[in-house]
């Protein structure tokens, strides 16, 4: 199958959703399916990368930040990707289109499918669904919700990365939605021994944004200064200055490392040196950082939302905490920091549990879905 993939996020830009897209594209290409992905250009990234069975083409859209795409840049990406998509379809004749994120990629897929009668599959990642990340998109959906219903309705198949994303989508879009959870290549993560660091290393990975609740990390850890620990926060975003301010006000500079956005290889390096993954998100689908934490054998302290409960075996490899319950997070972290033997057991259990989320299982589900779509008759 020749597949044209549309996604405005693809590493090194974007967050966990972009890493999901890359994993799926590389997995399908490794199975012999030619893939041509149209994504957004940023900074000095190469415009075209040609790998075996995989072409990555980056289109200029005025994107100025690696971690965030504004409404204007999304609009430009739609315009550019429709124009370039027409050229690719004429010369390459793909069998289908796979759009990651209903907005903006779904708009491009809908337009190209309408012109060339090529079926498209839509994958929702969470923030592209009304209610998934209202801090970022509530204003957008006031204007685009009526049009977005056409995108979902005319897709030949729709998938969601988690049951929570599926639930949110069904509140607005009366279509059949199949859950294909995010996966990870566990063999690419080498945790080594599970002897914990002294002091224990706590890790946060993600956007510094309201829905990810990055400011909660220093707010909670400042209440644990009687214990020995160090925290590394990987990422960037609108809450960065508030995070820095809390750290400075509480004289925690020696306890924190803020890396900004770093390469996937550097993320793995920091993970391999960590013990606990702490994500106090207010909204979450299937966090890639959580999957990576499992694969690297980290104890997990996650919110009881989205698909986080699928990642945590309560009291065995981590703790689930009600959203916004700072005392609950404090208690969970104190337990793990105070009990190194328990932390070691949690870490070993995480690595075992990671095998349940092997990426090949997700790739096989997409392959099966694509075949079903291509075998369906096209209705006029």
C-alpha cells in the first residue's frame, strides 16, 4: 500500500503526538509500505529526507516554535499541504491518505479526498477533539466545529489513540471510532540496572502548558525539601517562566535542571538516568512519555485520567492520583523517595509491563484497518 501521511507535527517538532506519527510511519515503511509524509518545516531542518520506503517532506508554514503551532501556522500548513498533496497524488498515485490530528491534517485529507476520490483515515490524538485541550483550542472550535463534522463524517475510517479521546470525540461526532493505542519499541530502551540513584532522580517530560500542568511539579516538590531528590524537567512552553519563578522563590535551583526541548536521543539519556516519571497533567490521552517511562523502567506517578490507568498497575509499578490532588502527588512521591527497595521493585515491574504496548501490535492494527478500507466499495 502506498500511503500519503499528513501531520503538522513530526520529530523533532511537536510533542508526544509527533513521536507517535513517526513510530507508525517507520513501522509501516519497515513492513514494505511506501510512505510519503507531509509535515511542517521548522528552523534549519532539511526540507526533504529520503529514507528507505519513507519520504519526509517539510513544508514552510511560518512555524516559530518547536513545541506549539498557532492557528495561523496551521492555516498556512493546510494551504501548503493541499497544494503539494495535489502534486504528489498526480505523480505518485497513493492508495490512501492517513491524516494525524483532525485539525489541521484532517482538513487537507478531506480536500484531497474530495478532489481525487482517494479514501482517507483520520487519527485523533486528543488535543484535536473538542474538550481535549480547551486551553489551546476552545476558541478555535467555536468557529470550526461545524466544518470539522464534515471531516469526521467523510473519513473512511476513524481511530483514536485512547478510549478517553474516543469518548470525547463521540460527544461531537456520531461516527464509528476504533481505538488503536499508542505503542513503543521497547527494545530501543535500555534501562540497565534498577538500583536507584542517590538522590532519586524525578523526571518530567512534556509541554510547559496549562493542560500538562507543568507548574505543579515545583509546587509539589517544594513541599518535599526534607527529602533528598533531584528533578529534571524536559520541555518548554508558556508556563516556563512561572516554573522558573517558583524554583527561584523557593531556593530550589540546585534541585532542578530545566533542559528545554532536546533531541529524542537526549531524552532517552535523561530517562536512563532517572527513577521516577512524574506527570501531573490536567488532561491526557495516551501519553507517549508514560509509555517511554515504562520501557525505560521508571516508577510512574500519573493522573487518573485518559489512558494513564492502562499504564499503571496501582501499587506495583506506580501510583495514580486524582487530577489536581497535590497532596496525593506529594504522598506518592514521598513514598517512593523514602523507600528505595520499593522504588526498585516498581521500576522492574514497569519494564515488564511495557511489553503489553509493543509498537508492532499497533502497526498490525493499522495495516488491518487500511486493508479493510481499500476493500470497501467507494460510494458516490
